[in-house]
């Protein structure tokens, strides 16, 4: 399947892989989650109208648990399913246009990223109808994030589905991040160096780099939490540092996430300030350098979220310095925007008003955040509404800028102009409602956060905030009304409705054509030009200078844009995860029948079972096998740009670079798992670790995996030589050695089970089974890939002319082997 159905067809949106379509899907879905999360916020703000909870018919509007679910759901939805995805929608649509690419490097993976995002959100919504969603706060602090410390219903299907939704969302982010990094480093138009990137694209490039590592840490955290919930392991259920372990891993993600959310908003603000002041951003290169400094330093400040823990004062002081230091590059960015306004001629359009409002709100949010960066003040403010107000002044100021971006790019996306009068009215109502909602929270800062009742003396401030919430909701409604009216009856938009816009998306029709560009865009002359690479007959040959691009130009005209299999994989994964969410009761029964004296696992009562969940799990596995197999078989053309700027990765192709980026994120996942082992063992006492390992089995498996890596090297050599029998023999050897490894691992596990040692038998065994099990899962995935490659060699003589896929598989397999080289001494020798 390669041709796209028309835009009005439902089928179009199920099969499309085109970056603009995927961008629209992201934008529409994220706005839906904005509404869903906003309704939850209005619900609990209405509850807080009275100090003891709003009374209706003699009962409070929300029960205590419903209040916690609403607050938690609002936080998780806004942070994960609205803030990042709406920025991803803009990036999907406009980054390829701004850098001169026809699409992202891996169009099918781009579509898969969206479907994982959508189905992860659906999974989270369903959790409310499975007996109760997760209610432990959006930070999911241990030990309240595991079944031993939550209600029976929330501990099973509902809470599990919510956490698995976050896991699936992390899968979506990882795929999307790898795609964007590969595209932006290897598919920039001729002459567009890194310093020449438009400011929105620059902000998204740094965002993608942060996402690559930060979301890998979150993935590790929620995977460990999911295993605690599903299989009753004990990572976050002990008094051996469980709470501190969660805080370290979560906030290693959590603080970069602030900048992951805000950087795209900054990029939008920079673009809009340049367009509506009529001048280039003042200090542009210094702003770009400042953003790089923030991106790097964002990973060095996480511990300021842990000032109230038992970490010693010198370390807290160090992190206080890094926290205050990270504000300095932001000062430069703020002054750059102010001086750009001073030196320009401002036109107060709707996009500019939202961007200016975002700047004002961010300044207040940043100043109040400096208070929290000081250890002494943090002791006073931590866990209060001061934090709530500061957090929203920063995060929702980013939303404000992104709404400005929605107005700014609406004519390009829809081909329609909106009413400036309605747009300005929406800004006025939005801005007033925002401040009426959040500023009173500074005044009632002594109120503890996430509580369902408060001191009567603070009631007036909470009532102002609740009124502000509904006014802010009206502001969002006016935004939707303005854009809907525009889409239905607005005048047609010109190609470029803004006089001083500078980026390439304004050089093509509104909305853009499917292939983006009539000819190849180039900046070789210093400004945007379109180069015709069509071969011209001259003396029976091709015109001089066109040789390198003629073939590529012809191929790119036939690039594919449609595939049903990303959607199919999304459905299959959703089915599998939904099934997993209800398996805890079955594991609980097994635990109860095999529990020994001294084992830690306890639940208040047996959670209810449903046979539906095991059935869904099995169905999901079957569907995953079918859809992944068909995805691999599908012939899908997405040729690389023949002429492009590729610094600093000019020497490798898109697929290889994508594998490297994926492995870089996987390093963080395994790093978090191994770091958890070291951290928990140190807390328990290094020599108090009572784990009976079969050293001989571990040593034997080390030799097996190293030998299998050598077999993969031989497979690559055979593929290069076009030797089919040799390639088949080497791949088969790799598979057989992989099965030997898994067989020995199975022997180890069953031996431990026979001795009464299960994954729930103690912290040592939880960590052993989970860490080595995570590695075994990677081995199984590698074996499935190798088996598929053998099938392809046998059926279509694959990899004999193009041997690179064998090399990509080799990179993955070598990585898995290297991980085992670290695991072997940790679990078998120490």
C-alpha cells in the first residue's frame, strides 16, 4: 500500500505516514486530552470551592479517592498526553518543512509513534472504568505506587492500566525521538548548517536530544513499577531505600521534562517575536548556546526535588548551585526577546499577544522558582500551593506560547484565516483566567498540595482560583470557537499571511502539497532557492552538475506514504497491555500458594479476577506476531535525500544512525536497572546480599553470548560476499546459541524455584529476576529478528545485495552481549 486516500476519507488517517498528516493527528489528539484533563481540573477545583469540599445533597462532590484520582489523572494527562504531544504535532508538521526535507527519515515509525501515543492515552482513560485509576499523584512516589500500599481495586486493573499507559507512551516518545534526531542530522537542505536552523527547529532538536535520555529513564522507572504491580516484586515496597530510588530515577527524567515541555514553546515564541517585530532575534547565536547549556545542565539539577530527604547537606548545596545556575541562560533568552521587541516594530496580532503573555507568565514563574532552588526556603515551601503556582506559571506559560503557535500556523495548516477580533478576545479571557486561577495560590502557599480540604482562612483564595479555572476554560473554548469558525467559513489564507516571516514553510502553498516542494530546496546561495534536478539530455547524456541528484529526484517522486501496519501494531500492543493490566490477581494466587515465612509480599485481600484479561493478553501476543511480521515484509520506499547537509553524521546512513540513537536510549534503560541494583545493595549493606547464583551457568552463558557475537560478525562477512549458504549458516548458529543461552537461563530460574526462591522472595531475588529477565527479553527480541532474517534469506535472497540490515542486527546483538558482560560479574561474582 503506497497511495493515500483523500483527506475526507477515514481510511486516509488510518494508513497515512505523511509527516503533515501525522502532525495533524498529534495536534487534534493532544487538544482532546487537553479537554479531558481540563474537565478533571474543573471537577476538583469545584470540589475545593468550600474548605471541607463542595457539598451536594449532603455529600461532598468527590469522595477522597475520587479527588486523588482526578488530581493524579489531570497531572499525568497534561504532562504526558497534552504538553509534549502538542509540541510534537507542530514538530511533525513543520520541522521537515523548515529544514527542507520531504518527510521524516522513517515515515512508518513516525505513524507508529502516533498510534502508540493514541492507544496509550486510551489505555489511561479506560483505567477509570476498571475499578479506579491510579491515585498516587503524577509523580507516582514510592511506596504509594505499588499494590501493598494502595486499595485493592486501584492496585489491580485500573492502576495497572494507568501505569502501563505511561509505559506505552514512553515507547512512542523513544520511536519519535530516534526519528527526529536522524532526520534533523541527516536531511537538512543543502546549505543549512546547524547554526542556520530556524529557531523552532533548533529548539526541537535540543528537545529531542533531552527526550532521548530523559524518557529512557522514565521508561526504566515505570517498567520497574509495572513489574512491582503486575508480578509483586519489591523494588518500591521495602525500607531499604525504595522511596529514594524512585525519586532519583523519576526526577532524573522529571526535571529535564520541564525543559522538554518548555523548549518547543520557546522556539514558537522566538519565531513569533521575529515575525511580528520585523527583525531577527537579538543575540541569536548566544540564545542557541544558552539553550544548549540548559539542555545539558537539566540533567544535573534533579536532586533539588529531594532537598527534604536525608541526602547530606554538601550534596544539597551543590545541587542548589546548579539549580540557581540554570536560571542564568534563561535570563539571556528573556532579555533577547525584550531587546528584539525594543528594536523592532511590534504588530499586536493574536499570535504575538499569546507569546508576549507567555513571556510575562514565564518571568513570574522563573522568579518564584528561584525561591525553591534555595535549600532553606525549599524546606518551607516544598509540598505547598507555592509549588503548584510556580509549576503552573512555568508549564502553562509554555501552553500559552503553544496556543500562540496554533494561531500562527493555523493559516498554513488549514488554508484559512481566522478572525483577529475573536482571537484577541480569546487571549484576553485566557490571560485573565490564568492569573485569576494561579496567582491566588501564591497567597495561600501554606495550604498543602493534593489535599481535598483546607483551612477556612484560605477559602477566599481557593474560591478565586476556582472561578479563574472556569474563566480559563472559557478562554480555551473561545480558542476552539475561533479556529472552528475559521475552518468552516473563514477566508482563504495566502501562502504567506505574515509580512516578516522568515522560514521555509511560508514559501509554499497553504496548506502544503503532499510532497512539500516543487523542486529541491537549497540554501547554498545564502537564501532559499528551488533547484530543478530533472535530468536534461545533452549530447546523449545528463546535464553537467545534475548527475548526483537525478536518480534520487526520480526515486523521491515515488516515495510511499501509506501503510496500515503501524495502526495494526498499535491495536495489537494496546490489546496486549490491556490484558496485562488485569493479571495481578492470578500472580497473587501463585504467590499465596508459594509464599514462605519471611517473604515480604502482602495485600489486604485477594483482588478480583476476570478471565477477560488473560484472553486479551494472549490475543495481543498473537496480533503482535502477525502485525510485526507483516510490517517487516511490507515493501515501503522512503529514500534518503541525495543532496543534504549531514554534519556530524555524514559517514553513516539513516538506518544505522537510527540504530545508534535507539541503543543510546537503551543504555539509559539498562543503566537505570543496574544503578538500581547498586543503589539498593549499598542501602541493604553490600555484604548482606543473600543471592545464591550458579556461577558456572553464568560463566557458560558468557562464553555462549560472546561466541554468538562472533557468529553475527561472520554473517555480516558472508552477506558482503553474497554467500547465501554462509549467511544462513552464521545466522542459524547465532539463533542456536541464543536458544542455548535461554535454555541455561531457564535452568537457573527453575533451580531457584525448586529451592523456594521466587521473584517475590526478597529484594535480592526481585532485582536478580527483573534485571536478568530484562536482558533475556532483549535476547528473545534479537532471536525473533534473526529468525525473520533467516526467513527473508530463504524466501527472497535478502541481504545478499544490500548487506546493511545484517550489520544493524549485529549492532543490536553486540549491545545485548555487552550488557551481559556487565551483569555477569554483578550477579555471579560479587
